[in-house]
């Protein structure tokens, strides 16, 4: 990989992830491009070809959840020196319990594994889109390469980076669906052990935005299923209150962005009888085919940039029975989670309103979860990931060493 190509990939990652729809994470960053022709070119520069590797095996139902279906070395990624990557395809389940194939990448740092094997971080990425091409494993920088994600591996962990099913693979991506994403996260662990039998059984889940929401849901799922190797979760700028966030987007965003379009796609993927036109206006439907079937985040934003969010939805969109049902089902914070949670907010985040994280933290503490809540001052959505990295690593190492981290819950 040439340095020039790596820089392009990292620029794309920073443009996509470190800006909200209305602000920049750091002074001096280039403005977010709003011309779809430009964004299509940028996404194409970072793209890898989707091959037969991603196709679902005909006999997938015969395999157990977490089974490793395929593997291949992946030298084409822009990784730090000495790192190696292996692309994987593994068996998971969708939100209805149907067997699906999920792709991902296992990234191993250089050097000798510690005694007991490398501990594992399952990395859950933020919103990339709903099209097959939006799988991080189909991007040279694995989508988050510019936002210090590989620092987690440098700290002494193997990164298991799930795509979520439907990104890369054949099934529709069930966007913002905790049941689907939790299955993809948890099934990634045995798949990684099948690839590398000497891995430690100890693992964490770390996620940003969409993936941060999935990390919280995983912590709650582990309270029921109780994998003894699971140690805790880090959740950075999570979409922890799906209904509140989408109501905020539809009410105040000056630029509409693709979120309402992807929400309609997500609800249809969960309830096929729901039709996107029940949520989206004529303007919202105008770019829907490309935004959900071809474009990833950057182009999705450019396609909808001329519109305010209010223009993209029907006036009664949030009264639809399927919308209300989706919001009611996709909740976290009301059940006790297993293990400690480090919850990180960006103080200047215009994508995930900070009051929604405060709402989650209050409810999760009340449910008995151990939550340490921290705010990165003035940080936008992606900057919260970058600027908290040292804190994340210190927390992971402390928990791995057997220390009980402090929490910010005020119990009465």
C-alpha cells in the first residue's frame, strides 16, 4: 500500500467519521464534500472489490452460530507496520433467528502473544451505510483506520472487526437493530478462536456510534448468556436512545443527511410489511434507492445535503405503528448489564445529543449496571473516539488485570 493511497483512505475516514452533519471535529479540517460526484470518487478510492468470498454458503443452516465458514489473508489493507489481517466469514443469525453469513477482519499486532494468548476486542463500527459495499472489510482503511482504532491492537489485543451481516454479505443489513448486531458481535468470538485457537478466552466489546449502541446491548445480552470470558464494554457516542435521536434529527438538522432514509430501510428490514413511503416524504424517497443500495455514508450525506431533515419525512412519520414498535424494541439501559461499562460522550457532538447519553446512564445505573460516564469536552462525534483513546486503553488494561473500575452511578 502506498503512502499516497493510505493518506487518501485516512482522509476519507476523517471526513466521514469526525464530522457531524453541521460541524467539524477539529479546526483546520477540510469541509465535508457535498457534491455526490466527488464523494462517489472518494469512496471508490477507498473501496476493495467484493468477491465470491462474501457469498453465503448453500449449507449455512448446517453450521452452528459462530462457525468459521471461510478465511483468507488480506494484505491489501492500510495497517500499521508489522500488523497482519485475515478476512473471515462466519455464521451468525439475524433478528428473526435466521442463519446468515457475516464478514469481518481479524487484525493481529506484531510481536509475541502474552502468556495465555492475545486477549480479544470485538470492534463494532459506526454507521457506514446499508449497501453491501459499505462493509468496513471492503475499505482499505477498514473504515476507522484514521480514527486510531489500531491503537487498540497496539495496546496488546487482537481486533476482531465485524462488518455486521448485510454489509458485504447477501442478507439485508438490519441497521440499528440490537438483536442482529449483538448476534454478529457475539458470534465473532468463536469464529476468531476457530481461526486462532491460541487466543485468550478473555474479550471485550468496543464500539462507536451504531456500534457503541450494539456494545451496550451486548453487555445486556451477556447478563443472560454469561460467557465467562466476557469482561466489559466501551461505548463511545452510542445511539442509545434511537427514538430520541431520530426525533432530534428530524426536528433540528439543517441538512437532512441519510439517517431518516436508513431508518426507513432498517424498519423495513425488521418488518417487511412496512413500506419506506410510510415514513419518507417524496423528497426523502427521491434519493432512497442510491442512498440505501449503493452509497455509503459520505455519498449518502451528499445526496441529501440540499434538504432539511423535516423535508425528508412525512409529518406523521413517528406515529406509524411500525416506527413506534421499532423504537420500543430497540432500547437499552433498562436491564442490568454484565461487567463494567465505560460510556464516553462528545461534549460538542451534534450527531448524538448528549442528553440522550445522560438518559441512558441514569436508567442503566438504576437497573444495576456499573457505568463510568465521561464527557470529552467540546469533541464532535468522531473526535470523541480519537481524543478518548488513551483513556480507553488504560481502562481496558486495568479491567484485564482484574481491577474493578470506578463507576459514576449514584445509587440510593
